C-alpha cells in the first residue's frame, strides 16, 4: 500500500502562486509515475500534470507554461508549482501515484487539497 498526503492548498488572488506538495509513504519502492489531478464543482476529474520516475513530464494544455511539476525520489515527494493562477484553476487537487500491477497499473490517491483562486 501507498499513502499520499497533500499540503499547500489555500486561497489566492488571480495572478498569484501556490506550491502543492505530496509526500508518499508505505510501499514507495514500487511507485513509478506520480502526478496531480483536479476536480472542480460540476466538472470531471482531470489530469493536471504527471512525472515519471525518470523525470519525464506531461501537462494538461491548461497548465502548460504556468505550472511546473517536480519530484524528489529520495524523499518520495512530488510538487506542483502553480503560477499565474486563474479563477478557473479553482478545484480540489489530488496527488496520484501509480505502480505496475499485472499488465497494467494500480493507482493511489491522496485525500485532496482545496485550491481557490479569487478574481
């Protein structure tokens, strides 16, 4: 099992910045990709950014140029630096970790952290 704990959410004005952190514990040796997803009220759960164990990244179009995902493998942590925040970034942000399982993978999720961006 893998446990994920997020921190760093909060209330910020449009144009501001926040840095989300996620610490993994438990069977962390098995983790390969880690990432951030979000869900806004009335909207679908969506990928924000992911990073592989080797450091390869991919971003949602809405995050490109504004958000940066990084990872500290030694500390089993993943971070999301969010700049130039917009009201439409308001959502609950969830940390995700994935590990190989059979022919696919198994996902683990944090409890979520609220990000609210005021106009």
